[in-house]
C-alpha cells in the first residue's frame, strides 16, 4: 500500500496535470501527516542538533513549526527545553553537517577576442579552468516521545548541489548560500512529514460511456456537464442510472466522488471498492481512507486530546 504522503502527492499531481476542460469536483479535506504518531503529540521541543549547521537547522525547524492550521494556530505548541527535564511531549535531536568538496574542471567560456571588455567587437569561446564545488548535506533528524523515549521519527535525507565558477563570472553563487537553502529545505521536509494538512483538492470525474446504450450515454454526458452547475442534481441522476445499470465503472466512481464531496468517506470507499481494479479506483480508496484518518485526527485535536 502506498504511504499517506503518496496520497497527498497524488492529489497534487492530479490537480496539476488535469486538462483545462476536464470536469472536476472541488473538495476540501484533512489529510493526516505521513508520520502520524508524531502529529498526535501536542507539544514539541527542539533539543541540540549537533554539527556545524545544527544551530541554523534548529532555528529553521522552529520557524517552520510555527506554520498555522485552518484554526489560525500552530499545530504544535513549541516548548523551550529546560535543564529540569523535557517539558514537551516530543523532543527533536539530530546532526547537520554540510560538506564542500573542491575540484578543477574545464569549461567553454566566452571571452573578448577583439576590443575591450567594455566595448568588445568580437567574442569567442575558449577552454578555461574552473572551480567546481560539490555541496552535500545529509541531516539526520530524530523525534522521540518524552514520556517513554520511543523513537517516532528517524530520517536522513541527502541534498546535493554543484557550483562551477569560471574566470570572469559576473554572478557567483557561494556554498554558504547553497547550504542555507538546503537547511531551509530540510526544515520544510520535516514540517511536511509531521504536520497534517487541510487542503483544497480537485478530482476529475469519470466520463467513459462504454457499455451504455445510446440514450443512457447521452443522459450521462449531459449529467457530466450539469455537475459543474448543480452537483447535487448530477449526483441524483447518477444514483438513478446506477439503479438501472448497476456496476458501471463511471457511475460507481462518480457516486463515490459525490459521497466524498459530502464527507461521507465510508460510503465513498464502498463505491470505490466495487469499481474496476485500476489505478483510479485504488487511489480513490486510499485517498478516502487517509481523509478518514485526517478528519479523526483533526477532531481529536479540537477536543484537546
């Protein structure tokens, strides 16, 4: 089974790749964090992150964890750790130490062959020795539950970048700038891993009419167009059509979307599970299961659990 992160990424891909004229249902839902046990903690403290870039990463993580949810509040309470002991439910530790490796390379560069740099009348390309700097950053971050020390999160993700600087380059990007960007990206990834998301997303309706007679196919085609103006009416039409010709993949899928749109994830999953064994139905089942968990987590947080 794909990860919950995969479900959320799938929704983003579907939205980005959807043809402009495709008929869709726009919905809103809570998606659980990929590392759900961490997301169920109420408070987090950032302990020492060792390494030359540890302090910068710790500060970046604290900044990212201030990200607010739909209620306008940060998802976690950020706790400043004290010597008396961990006052937070979860403790972040780790190691962050970027490295820079220098090497010489040759590149074709453009130089002035006639005239001056200010008034060059002819340019040509020549080989030049350039400095290549390979930056590697592979921070390891760990989150342990303070109550029992159980490790809930332990991830190492490698980032690399290459900077080539040749003679007379006007704009020079520095390794420090690259490392700073990687530090921010690492903090972003951690936040994405442990913070649930409340998202707007769009799923394309299924429009295939194969297996329908001519009259039914026309009625179905009209209902697809109607769905953008009056989704409730379209859903009622698909329900009636499904009663007359049960099990048609397009009707099952679209009825599943109707239930998903209404937040009835159990009914949506039942329709999707009856569908053909293709990627669209399998992904829909996984999506509504994730939405069910996400809604439960959001409700528990609202109750203060």
